[in-house]
């Protein structure tokens, strides 16, 4: 549907064409009686760097399809600024991420419900996880779904490193798990990925591409939202900038923000909705004092153990052999959609507990088939592999604030990594477990020296290692917290409606009251699936 961009009106306006926005636009427009407009600041997802799974390495390195954010200087990183590469393209971060499909732990969602959010326990959200997926790994069962838009598969051409790593985990007391998204998360297993036929299956490809011909669905790309248009306490539209033009799109029923943990609170604050004192400091007249907007930021902090390897066949690397392998892999992918180009790099996942609680692991381990130094922005000659050791339930809480009243300015992002000393303590234990696994005999044929040696016997040097070699695992959440009106930091209620306003919801990872135990892309799409049903029922 081609709109008159200067005078368009729809029932629903969805701001942000990322993981949640694509789901919402697709599901809401299933009803031919309503009209839906999706605004996305980035461009279309037609790049080979998106379709080819390994292409995400280039997008991160070169800043392609990315907002290119950085944090404010982090005291926990000795003043270093962290990297925050969020997707700026149709599909959002699902178009540029490592494609790992992880739902989190059942106890995470039961915890959400216990905080005063009815309908968000594990039994409530599981049907929406199942509805969203077509699972090639296990088919349909009590935990997994078939027939949904999002394809979930195993990697077509995994490295031989994965079997050695799985053996090393078992040698160190970590069992194999058939499905870490099923009955038991604890254990080690092959990565489940959002791929289909050797290509990335982003939210845009899964939910939008099959339905672009719907007459009631309008997708406007390169549309940078600047504020929510309010009439009194009701949201009635969205102002946005497209090139040099300033435009407004009207919403007859609802405006739905799906800009993610940074974009949604930023747009609320630009619209005068948020902490009144902060808005006044930035020269914005407060329309609705909502102290929790931009607060409660949580992100998974991860550290990396990087090893060189004498084996050029088991990992990606910078060498003559690596260049020849890559050339052959490009041809292999073009012909058969197999080979290294189908790799997501993060090829095996393990979930462990530092507290002896296998029912609720607190550390995620990811074996990566390359030397991943500073998000692959630092390149090294030779071949090697990396273990990501990730703290899954951080206690530290940060914030997102406005840099200025200019909507084109990046927000001020402060994840407050290691602000709570407990995070350093738990990640240190995870680092010890990870180091023991990597030193196991099963990996001996592949193992060379560590790129950055680790001295676990020295507590001060171990802490220094963590501060120097840790950063985001790309999972920011929580900045528009879901909770009851009695919670002073809650921004939305259990139906994701903004407290104290009408016609305005937030539907994305920002509503998570607490971080989940694993990657956040699958939970974000689940949230949007559930929200779409709630919205339909509210209009029935």
C-alpha cells in the first residue's frame, strides 16, 4: 500500500521495524478490517550481508545497518566506553545478530508474573513461543512449535570444534542437553538458529516479507520518529523525519512503540513523557511525569577467552589458508547454501550454574569459531576460537537518558556494568568454569596459546582481566519496565499500556522487568506475539 506520506491515517502506527515491530505489523494486519503503518528508521533488508549468515561479522565491524551506539564511559571498565551495535534496518537487530534462538528459563517468566504482571508466567508465554516458530530441530512437542513464521534450525555446516567442546563440557561435569529451550536448560547443546535453507531468517523475512502485498499494511522505511503526537493524555499520531521532510502519521486507535530498549524510552522522553526533572534539564516541557522511563537498564555482560589454534580447518582466521577457504565457501554458499558462510560463529551453547542450581543456570557459555576480540573489530593473523562467558542475570541497573532535545542525537547509554559487586563475583566463577573447560584434554588437538593469558590464581589480575575484556552481549532490556501502577519505576502495565495515558503501548525488550537467562531475540518476538493478541482482544 503506497500512502500519501503527508496526510496518512491508520488504525495502528507501529514505531520501529525491528523484531517486535515486524511481528506486530504482521499479526495486526491479519485483520483486513484494520489498517497498520510500520515506521522504520533504517532501510530495507535486501543486503547480501543480511541474507548470508556470516555477513553479520561485516555489519558489526563496518557499522552497516547499525545505529553504531556506544555507552558513556563505564567505571566498571576502568573508564572504557562499551560498544552497542543495534540494528537499523527492517528486521532490526534480528537482521544483524548471531541468530541464536534462546528463550530463557521458565523461572524468569514466573518471576515476571510474581512482580505483579498477571499473564506473564511461563505457562502463559509458552504458547506464544510455540506460535511464532517452525522448529526443524525437534518438530512439534510440548515445548516446540511447527507452522509458525520463524524458522529455527541447526547449523548446516558446523565446525568440528563443537564436538570437542561438548566433550570438554561433559568431562567437566556439564551434561548434554537435547533442547536448552525445552524441559531442561542446564547443559551443553548445538546452537539453535533463526535460519532457513542456509540463510538468515530475520523477523522481517519471517513476518513481513510474505505479507508486503496486503492492502491494509504500509511499511515506511528511512522514517526517523521524532515524537509521539499527543492530544491531552491520548496518543493520536507520530511525527517523523524522512530525508529533509517533516511528516506526521495519525493513529485512530493506538500508537505502539517498538524501538527497543534505547529507542522506545528515547522517543517517550522526546515526547515529554518521562522523568520531569531530566526532561526540563534538556529543555523539554514535561507532559506526563513518569520516573521509570529510561531507568532499570539491564544488559548481559560477557567476557572472552581467546585461543590461537594450529588447525586452519576448524575455525575462521586471517591466513592464506583462510582466504582460500573463504573463497571456496562463498562459491559453496551460492551453489548449495552450505559451508562456512552459513555459520553464526556462536555454534555451541552451554548453560551452567555457579550456585549449584541446575534448574536455573546463571552463566551462558558460547563457543565461537574465530578469534572474537573487541566484537571482531580487532583482527589478528592466524586462526583460533573464543569462549564467551556471559552473566545472565545481572544485578547492576543502568539508565538511558537524552543527550539533548534533538531527536537525531544518540541517547546517553549507561548499562552500569559491574556497578553491583555481585556481578563481578558471579562472572569470576563463570570465568573459572569456562577456563577449565577450555583447558580440557578434549580440546588439546585444537588449542594454541591464549591471546590474552589469564592468571586465575591472582584475584586482582583476574578482576583486571574482566574489566579489560568484558562488554555487552547485545541484550539490553528493561527501560520501559512492565509492572503495576504501585511500582514507581513501572512504565507500562501487564497489557503493555503506558501508565496514565491512552492509546499508547510499548512492545519490545524494554518492557522486561528483569533480564532473561539467555539471548533476548526470541523473547522479544514472543512479547510481540502476546501483545498482538491482547490488542486484538481489547478491540473485540
